């Protein structure tokens, strides 16, 4: 069964980013965290939404826009 929420360590590892970057995304409101006592959890839904909202590579600005 796939977990509905991940710890900070698990989420960072899954996304291949550092914990500092993960906390920065949480602080900026781009990624949603849930508190359970002292623990911060990141839901799978929040991770999927965050990924969907990331800029595509290469971005339009890098390719000059018009094709």
C-alpha cells in the first residue's frame, strides 16, 4: 500500500532534493505540510500538485518562445 503522507526525509529522498530545499518550498507555500505533533508530513497529493506546477524544461523563455 502506498503511504498517503511522507516524512520530510522520505519526501526529500523521493523528490531527489535536499531537506533545505523542501523546507524552503513549504515555507513559500508551494508545497503543503501537515503537522502531527512535532513531525511535519507532506501528503502525496501535495507533492503531485507541486510537481505539476513546476516549470517545464526547457522553458519557453529559454527556447525564445516562438516556434
